[in-house]
C-alpha cells in the first residue's frame, strides 16, 4: 500500500530543493560567452543576436510581416520585437470579444456564434494595425528629434574644426559634448569605426542609410572631403546647419497649417448646428 503522505512529502521536498537550486544557480555569476559578445560588438545598432527555436519562429514571422526596417532601426528595435508586439496586440484583440461573450453568456445573454468570432477577428486586425501605427508614429517623432540634434552636431563639429582639431577628432569631440539617445547612437557608430579601423564618415553614412536620416549622411559626406582632400569645411557645416533649421521650421509650419485646416471641419459643423437651433422655432411655427 502506498503511503500518500510520505509520497507528497518527498515530492514537496524535491520541488523545494529544485527551486532553491535554480535560485542559487541564477544568483551565481556565470562565465561570459565570448562568441555572443563578439557578435554584439560587431553588429550594427538596432539588431539583436537571435538564438533558439523561439527566435527562429519569431524571425520567420517577422519576415512574413515585412516590418519597416528603417523605422525599427531608428528607434533601436529589432524585427523580432516588432513581430512580438504585433502578435501580442492581435492576441489581446482576439481575446477581448471572447471574454465579453463568455461574461454575457454567464449573465444569461447568449450571443450567436458568429458575433464573437467576427468580433475577435476584427479586433485582432485592429489591434495589430494600431501596434504597427504606434511604431511608425514613434519613429516619426524620433526622426524629428534626430534631425534637430543633427543641427546642433553640425555646429559643434564646425566649432571643433575652427579650433584647429582634425576631422576625426572633431567628430568625436563634438559627439562627446552632448547627451541624449541621438548622440549615443553617433558615439556608438564612431566607436565601431575606431575598433573596426574604418573611417568615421563612412560609418556615419552607413548609419544614416540604415535609419533613413539623410542629414546625418550629409555630415559624413562633408567630413569626407575634409579628411581626404584637406578642405576647410567649417563654413559648409554651418551653412548646412542653417539650411536644415530652415527646412525643419518649414516642415513644422506646414504640419501646423494642415492641423489647423482639419480643425475647420468641426468648426463648420458647429456653425450649422447652431444655425439649426436658431431656425428650428421659426420652421416649427409654419
């Protein structure tokens, strides 16, 4: 005859021992893996080293979704993270109508089967689209911030060149002056160029192509002429910064005018509503 109390005690002790073993194992420092560290060192920003079966199917799903690579690289997110966010949003939209239908069924209000099915599919598509739009909106905001930071970077590089510093040193010293995620990306690219024995302007142009910020590529193109031909380009950098500020100002004004024109529509509808309230008593008396 099996002693169930003894069996439960043994199983409970084994579970507690396994939990303590896993806790101690995670608390102890592990030996660093050299190969992943080297891959992270030489990979471009915004990419991640994937591994395992979960990463394989998630990578395939992300390729099927055709993610916006430049926008993701700009906000420093991987296609796998984008696919996971879209998938979780779709699952959330899929679950909400099902849960509501179950609650209504328990409350005594049964619904036809087509209602929760169609509602779940529709909500899943809407939530996935909202997750995609959120990524694009975040990338647009990051692009505007990056362009404004490039204006400051152009001025700083021009000041460093005016102070008789070399082109490479000017790029590095100008990037080290300011804080923020934009200058962190620039410093990271310059650090990669230094470690891989590349020219920094080529690395900046590669970063500009990867994230879709052509203004940063202009910095690399201008500094290439300074590094290879020895040209004095500090005036060119200042004029490019001024033109970029004018372009940003023009874009902001056009965006504000577009928002203002869209606000005219509800204002016009409000006038018609008020006109209806004024004319209704006269029309009712006829």
